[in-house]
């Protein structure tokens, strides 16, 4: 392992997160901003406090263009993830998150909360958040509680005494630390780290995107098989196809009617149920 990755992992293990700066070029940032603005221009916004009623999310971002594909498999990020998750790990979520001025802080949470395994425990998922605009304390930069990735269920429950809309617990609030990082940076954080999207007290939206990755045996948040058209997946790199579930986790998780899932990406592919049922005279 190269020393840079080793020191990033040390920081991650100690604090529950690490920031990698300067991963996007000015041209890439420009393209990403334009693409995200195109989608958010469609006008939808969040449906509840968690999504954020003044927050616009663009789901299945990985399926929306080469520039986003490249960020999912950015080598510096995958170097860290390769050491944290088992081989054949999956992409579990991929979305742009644009927090508009006036948005209030998101409820504090951790991202792999829906895997019902008692804490403390190893993370089942690892998240990234990429700054498309500079992240600051005032514009909705993600806020984290360093070290909380090691907390037990009891510590999580007793710290979060405040309901999302209720009075905040000052001691708890004081533990939240904004991730201040320039546009083009990526913060990698543990699925067990407590955090939230910050409130945006500035006069501009805070644009970001988040790719999240999970162990190869865990269910993914987004269902890529339905959300991303197959011809788009067929044009992706083998690594990305694997991250989207077009792979086998040995011995046979992910098989498609007994065959490797990448067969379904071949141009002349016919679904084997349709093919075989035609041969036996229908499906009864
Ligand atoms: O937008 C952010 O800074 C964080 C959002 C977040 O944590 C989430 O939606 O799960």
C-alpha cells in the first residue's frame, strides 16, 4: 500500500473520516456544475426533513454521464475503499445534493443505519461526499462528529436526545464539526459516523454529490438494475459494472438464472426465461 493511502486510512480509522483535496480539475468541476444545474433546473425538491424541503437531490447520478462515472471509480478513492470493504463491494447510492439558502440542518444520522446489526461494529458501508462548491460552516457543508463511528447504540441514543425539530442538546451540537473543504475535494467517511447536512445560511446553494459503497453481501439502497438503462451500463468500465452489481460475489451471489450477470449486457442477449420458455412451448 502506498504511504499516502496508509496515512489516509490512519486518519479514517481514528476520526471516522478523511478529506482528499484537489481530486477534480477546473474543467471537470465546470462540467459537473452545469450537469447538476440542468437537473436541479427541472424543479423538484426534497419531500421531508431528511431529504430537506429546500434541498434538491438527483438520484442515480452514476447513470447520468461519464463525468460522474469517473468520480465513482476515482483511483484515489478506490484505493482507500479497497482497504475498508471486501472485494466485490457495491455502489449503494449515488446522488447530487444541492442545499438551497434557508435550508435548516438535516437530522443527525449515520448512513448504514438500516443494517440492523448492534453497534459498535465495523461499518457495512462507506460514504463519500464531493464538494462541487467550497464547503463552509455557513453554506451547509456536511457536519460530522469525529470519533462517533466507534459509538455504541446506547451512546448514539443518549447523545441524540433532541428530535430533528425539537430543542437541540447544546452539548451534542457542540460535537458537530463542519467539513470545510475547497470545491473538488472528497470526504470519505464511515457508514457508522454521525453527521448531517448543515443548514445553509448563505445566499447561494451548496452543491455536492455523494457516492456510497457497501459490503458485497449487503442490500444496496438504490436498485441499479431498474434505474440505469442496460445500454448505459454496457458502455461502462468493467469495474463500474461490478460496482453496480454486474458481478458475482463468490460463490454465487448475484447470479442471473445461473449465469454471470454481465451476459445480460451482451448486445444479442435474450433473457433466459423468455428464451427457454419459448423452447418448452410457453410458461404455463
Ligand atoms: O448533504 C450533506 O452534506 C449530507 C447529506 C446526508 O448526510 C444524507 O443525505 O444522508
